[in-house]
C-alpha cells in the first residue's frame, strides 16, 4: 500500500527552540494506527524561502537535553 498523506494525522505537536534551530516533536497516527513520535527540524527552502521540515538527523547535547522533557510529555499522552 502506497503512502497517503491524507491518512497521516498529527495528534499533537510542540516546537522546541534551541539557539537558532527549531525542532518539532509531533505525535502522528497513520490511518488510525498506533501513535508514533516524529522529530523534525524546521528549515526553509533556499530557493523559495518557504518553511519546510527535514528529518532530524543528529542532535547536539543541548538539543537532546531540550527535547527530553517534551518526549516524556508525549509518551505520557500516548499512554493515557
């Protein structure tokens, strides 16, 4: 089955700002399935200047520390 973006629902999202970087921690459910945490960096398209999201890749110690509380909060919501 091919991916269908209309079936990917964001249940909650938080923006965490560390320095000049913004990390988005979202809880998503695809087609009513099990909720999962998704981490993305907020970025801007260099050609158009429009906002976009990239996969998180690596994180600095400061970034990992800043999102740890948000991850615990998301896990609490997912388990309730």
